């Protein structure tokens, strides 16, 4: 809604026009107040509508993410049927799409036909794309060494059902390793680095072969191998290291 332009303000530097300009400005203020109030109502209404649109957009984004997860699940399911040929290291000769293999603890889909499959390496050559595998929460109730598949599968590890502290040992760090943990019972869920690997959070770095642990229910954190160490992110709750 437009607001009518106010007339010039009076100025003591121009006494000859002061009275006339003062009267004109005062006379215009009544219209200005009415129009300004109407504009405020209009702006507030649009703000409410904008917030509603943002909420709708956020819901659409959530649905889109769900669709992506379902799509990835469908692709992984396809690898378990006739499209899955086994380990890439066991393949030989020509390969024609659809064609999926496992390599480096992951599944890979071929995007174009190959005359010799051994000449194109998953994870190195662009003819292969990595298939994402999503998993439900995986409970550990005793000490264990995590597998490469778990470290590559976007898995969330919990200690649900554990009656005592448990220690989970990581594999030596490698590209694409990423995993999440959540303490779901009041027992220590401890995660230990392998060999000389370290675990860090921000500028804080643990010792070689060090560990982090929590026994606070609801504590959750993500660990990703960044090429030099296990980096903690998305931390919620209380997490101790190398105590």
C-alpha cells in the first residue's frame, strides 16, 4: 500500500515559509498515520504468509530427502539380484550395464559398457559410481572390531542391550569411512582408534590409538576419516577422550 509523500518540513532558516509549511505538514500527518498503520497490517500479514511458505518448503525438502533415501535403497536392492556380479577383483573381460560389483567395502554401479572391466577401478575411474547403503540402528552389546562394511554404510551404532561397558575398535582409517554412535543405555560406549590413528574434535586431538567414550544416554556423535585422523562432528551430549 503506497504512502502519500509528506510536504516539506518547516525551517527556522526560512521564517517567511515557516508558518505555511508547518500548517501543511500538520495537516498531512493525519493521512500519513492512517496509511502507515494500514501498511503495517499489510506487512505483518505478508510476514505470516512468508513463514507459512518457509514451513511448507522445509516439509518439501524433508520429503525430497526421504525420496532420495528410498531411491538409494532401491539401487542397493538391485545389486543383490542379477546386476550384482561379485567382487571387482574377481571380474574379467567385458562388462555391460546394468553391472554392479563390490570393492573397498562398498558397492559400485557401472555407468557405461567396458571392453575390459579390469582396466577401470571402482573408486578411481569415473565409469563407476558409489552406491549409498543406509542402515537402521545397529546395537552392539559386547566388545567388537567394526567391519569395513559398517564403516562405509552410514551405520549408527548403539549400545542398546549392553549390561556393561563395551569397547568398539575402528579399522585403520581409509577413504569414505564414516560412522555414527549413540549411547542408549547408561553403560560406557567406548570407541578406540586402530594402531597409530588418532581421534580429534576441532582443535583437540587424542593420543595415537586413543579413544572416546560416553555413558550418558542420548549422547550421539559422528566420526569421519579425513585422511589424517578420525574427526568428530555432530556431537550432542557429553563425550570424554583418553581418560
